[in-house]
C-alpha cells in the first residue's frame, strides 16, 4: 500500500533512542517516587532523592501500626507528625477510636472494651450525631457472645483495619500535599500514558518500531 | 522515644475511674523531673486531640495554666514542642479553650518559639498560634504599627509553611477595616500572599482566606489584585474552584464572591458566574464546615442579583436546598441561616422561584425554623417568609394567613432579638396585604396592638417596620378595622408618630395616615379629632422643609382630606396658608419646584381637589391660590418632564379656565 508516511527502520530508531541522554538521578527519583507513594517501605537510595524521606517513613509507620492493630500507637505517631490532623478530622478520629474498640473486642478484653466504649466512643456520638449509627453497629459487637458470627462481624475483618489504615494515610498525605512539588504524586504512570499518546500521534505521520508491551518495553518492528 | 502510653496500663486497674486517671496525669505535669513531665505532657496532648469532651474536663482541672508553666519554664525542645502542641489543641475549634489559653498568658510564649533554631519547635509554635487566630477572641493585630507590619512580613517571607500560613491566618482574621486593607496593600501584602497560591495545601487555603479579607468591599485592592501579572492570579483562583479538595473549592469560591460583590465588572463571562453558582450548590452537600460556609456564601453571591438568582434556579437550587433541609438531621445554625437566606434571595424577585418553593411543602419546616433557638436562624426564616409572601397568587390562596403560620409569626413580635423583630415585621407587612380574606387572623391575634407597641420601640428600624406593616394593614381597610386601630392610637399617639425624630419613621407614619383617611368620607374625620390636632401636626411638619419622601406622604394626606366636604377643603387651605403668615413661607411653591416628580404630582393633586368645580367654595379658593402665585407657577409647568404631572396640571388649568381666569 502506498503511504505518505515516513518510514523509520529499526536501526534508525534505535540510534535515535540511544542519542537521548537521561540522568541516572532522574531515573532513580522517578522509580523511588513511584515506590514510595505506592507505600513500599524502602531504604533511601543515596542522596539523589528530593523527597523528604523522614515524613514518608513516619507516614508508613502510622499505616503499618494500624494494619497491625496497634491503633493507640498509630494515634500517637499521627499526633507527633501533625497534631492538627486528628483535631480537624472528626470522622477520621472516630474511625480510629472505633478501630481501637474493635481490637479490644478481638482480643477478648470485654470489660476494657465496655469501659472504652463508654468513655471514649460515646462522647463522639454525643459531639456529632452523624456517628451514632456506626457507633451503634460497633457496640453491637459487644452484645453477641460470638462476635465473629454476628451480623456486624465484618467489622472484625482484617479488611476493616486496612480501610482505617488507608483513611489515615490519605489524611496524612493531604496534610503534606504539595501539588507543585512533585515528590508525592506518582509520575511514572503519567509518563507511560504520555508514551502511548505520543505513539498514537506519531502513527499518523510515520511508520516506526513501537513499544506495545509496557512491562517489557521491547521494541517491535512496524511490520510485526 | 517513648511509644507506649500509660493509659493502657491504668486500664488494668479496674477500680480507677477516668477522673482519677486524669488527676494522676495532671499531677505528673507539675513534676520537677523533666522525663516525667515530658511523658505527662505527651499523654495529655494525645488524650485531648480530637476529643472535645476531654478538652473540657482537663480544662476544668486547670491543665492549661499548668502546661503554660511548662512552656515558659523549660529550655528542653521536646517539652516546648509537646506543651505548645497541647495548648494548640486546646485552642483548636474550642472557644473555652482559646480563652483559657489566652488567659494563661500563652500568646507571648508561643511567639518566642517562632525564633527557635529547632524546626519542630517553630512548627509547634506556628501551628498553635494559627489555632488561636482562627478564633474571634484572638488579640487584635494592629497592622498600623510598623513593627507589627515588619513582623507580619517576616512571617509571610518564611520558608516554613506553618509560619507563612500563620502570617496569612493573622491577616484573614484580624484585617477588618478599609484602612487596614489599604495599609496592607501598600506594604505589598498581595504580592506576598499570591506566592502562597502555588504552595502547599494549607498555604493555599490560608492565602485564599486572607485574600478574601483584604479584598472585601475594597475596589482599589481588587483592582490591584487583578492587575498582578495581568490577571494571572485571578485565573489561578478561578481554577482552584475546580480543585479536588472541597475546602479549597469553597475558599476559592468565597474569594470570587468577594471580588464579584466588590467589582462585578471582572466577571462579564457568564460561564464563570454559572460555574461559581453550581460549585457552591455542590458544596452545600458537604457535611462539615465547608457546607456551612457554602450556604452563607451562596446567599451572599445571589443577593440582589436577579441574573444569578435565575442561574441558581435553573441549576435546581431550590430543590437541592429543600432536600438538605428535609434530611431531618441537626443542621448547624450557620448552615440553616445560610440555606434560608439563599431561599429568601431566590424568592426575592422571581415568581417562579416562589411558586416552586411553596409547592414543595416547605411551610412546616419554615414554621419550625421560626422557633429555632438561634436568633439568626429565626431572622432568616422570617425574611424567607417575607419574600415568599410577595407571591400574590399564593398569598391570596391563603397560604400565609392560616393560624398555623400566623400564630408563630405574631409570637415573634415579642422576640428579644431586634433583628428578628424587624424581619418578622417585614414578613407581616406583606402578609397583611391579603385582600381575599375578609376576616384577618392577624387582627384576631391582637396583631394591631402589638404593632402599635412596636411603633414605640427604642429601635428606629423596628418603629419603621411596624409602621410599614400598619400602613399595609390600613390599605383599603374597612371602617371597622380603621376604628379598631384608631382607638388604640388616638390623636396624641399619631402626633408622636408623625413627630418622630427619625425622618424614615415620620415618612411611614404619614403614609399610614394617608391610608387611614383614604376611602370613604368618614375616614377623613380622624384628622379632625381633638380639635384637628393631627391635621395641625401634618401642616406643621410640612412647613418645616421636610425631606421629599416625607413631604410626598404629607401632601397625599392633604389630597385625601381635600377630597372631602367643603369644611375639609377649607381646613386644608388653613394648613396651606395659615394666618398670620410670619414670612413668605409658601411650601407649596417649593414642592412644585422639587426635583421629585412624585412630590410635584402630589401637590398638584391637592390643588385639583381644592378647586374641583363641584364644590361651592372652589372659586374663592382658586382666587387665593392665584394670588399666592400657585396658579401662575402651574402655568410655567405645562411642559413638565413627568407625564403624570403634566396631565394633572392640564386638569388644573382647565378647571382654572372654567373660573373665567385670564
């Protein structure tokens, strides 16, 4: 088929690609940025990063504490990180207290749980009517002999811990958010999208080797 | 780094109550051992953050002064951080806490922390100061003093986001007057603030809040802001109305509302206006403070602006707001006030809105709001009633004149709050105009007596509004109603009303009198009661060079009286040309030369009635008017700019001709 598009061979293309200079530091930052915002715990990759690692490790420590059921510890860590977060997020604070109660029930510490519900959770319901429904659900756990088989047993599920952990993580991220400062927005996915877009644009003008599989990054000849 | 908290160990001692635990922590605060003290401070901090109930109980124990001592006495950075954080938490959204913190002399202690070499200490100090400045109780910041301005700018220039945010917060909460706005702008505050727009979330939000305060009602400041980098920052703020964080969207909307209300010319684009309205409507659904603020913001935006009210109506505002009000959950008074005011604005000019609103079974909700414990909510509900009652269709359908609505409204005439009084008078003024109902529930509830009471209020607004309601009540009223009213006021009462020190009150009193004497000829007799006391007073007031609005009503009173019998007409002549006249005090001539066409018109009407040919003394009165220069003056006015005046003058002149005048 006759085409007005320019044809670029595999060799030419690879030559062009090799001519592009990338800094290793940029690549490191990109990868680290991705891993960190996605929540993988990691050791710092030298002094190349612009990211404030202290805050990231703190945030990860909070998330981990909740995931392990150490809610009180998590609360203390959040308050060390930024005392405003829980003071200005009544819903989050309620969910953390709720999780504490769930953990006490899970550990079979029924008396302590009752006292905690009275002293710590009930006032939340008084302060804010919106929480009453969830409060009642949680307290219902105390009523049943076998909490793991009652209608509200979902609360005891590990997934509930993860939900709370994720909520607290989001709140910390928000408080630290720097829109223009790119360190906390994952750039890797956007770059890959841009690659695909650029290929689509170039397709209208040229025939050249594509990257069709993003996970391997292999170049495929135009005819293949 | 201590990780476990002592509260879990105290749980195990089943006998100890929470009160004991708190007392225990409290006593450890005073310990001389810094380790113990630090631990206690952390404990208190962790217990009170997010927990209003605990804040209150620790407050009662006297924790704040104890922590303040720790703050002032210690050099150890950790203790400084923990005590500052605890104090900041006491002040966070908790007015009693703010007061306690300020009373304990914490403010200067926190200021000192800002110069620490330890970043964490600076952060803690800045955060806590910001909490204090969110409250109305924060110390007044005197921008006019140079050292204060310098300090403020040092905050704004800081690299530390908490510190620059503090600078913006101080401006947001302390800048109130035009002078302050001017001084800040001249010192270059706008240029500093806009930098924060590109910063972190908290910096952006602090910036938006402070911009709104500096720009409010200040066209010069607005033009300066818009001029920065050729409108770049106005665009930035507009962009932020689409931000993913609701609070940012809200604050940027509120900023734009301020700019729009101050200098609407920057918003010629319908698209921006429309998106501002819809964004605020969306934000109404936010459960937190943003939703509360959005409601008030919306009412401020659409106030007096018919085009925006239409936009909002088309965006389904009424249904959305009514749905929120009907959810049944306890809404914050600020939100209720904002929602009712928004509804009121929507109903202010557009009949479609009123019908739509009234068709949604809202009256019960509105009536309940009349009984709300918060005065602002009651006021807003009354204003809503007032505007909805402008719908003649619904008014004559008796929607507002049944007991269910009337009784609570009338009860509010006794409300302790003056703003509620004025607002309910406004509502009643409109409601009593319902001509379709022959008997009036309002009068049955003793409404007239109450209005007369209020016409003697200390508050001139209340007097004015009460008289306006009475004026409407007397409009086209039957004799029975007029007699009932007059029997409560009597001549002397009227004299006081007409002689009120406030011109606006005088005007309403005269308008009321005008309606009273209008209609059947017997009504005119009221002004002759007690030897013509009322008529004399009217004449006296007219001779005193009154303001145009007052004079108009006064002349209409004379017009109505002059429409009666021969005796009545002569009495009017007496008032116009009293004998003996000390000086050439011909107020009629003055009125005929007034810029106010209505005044000219009313005066001409009086003349028409005085010389109407059917009455015997018309000829003599005509001579008198001619001799006093009135008729010649009218001849000069044959081409009066106002059509109505022109036509009346023609009538007079043709009457004049019939007397064989040359």
